[in-house]
C-alpha cells in the first residue's frame, strides 16, 4: 500500500468530518461507522472507514484507509482529530 497516498486520503476525509457540525458528526458516527469506497486517479480502489468516540467532553474522529490488501486491511493508515463540543 502506498502509505503517503493513504495518508492524504485520510487527512482529506478527516478534514471533512472536522468541518461538519458536532451534532452531525455525532449523529452519523457515534452509533456506528461509515464505510466508503474511493477510486483514485489511477483507478485504484480504497476503503475509508470513519468512526467517532466520546473523548471526555469532546468527540474524537478516527479515519482509517486501506487498499484492500491483506496487510493494509490489518494495519490501515489512520488519522484522528478532536471536535470540541
């Protein structure tokens, strides 16, 4: 797996969630995860999984990206950030 490409995808998706209202993120991610497929410019398919957790008084969002390979599905590229509530 191209880790730098996976990291770029994860950072972009994490930016999306951090830019959303905390209530929207909580509603969509706290009770379950969101899984998406992403196809890059070269036609490679990536899986993006987003999940949120209560982190004290805030919401922590975690985004993981893998390319479907055995090792990358076991050890995906992950990025996280905190949304202040």
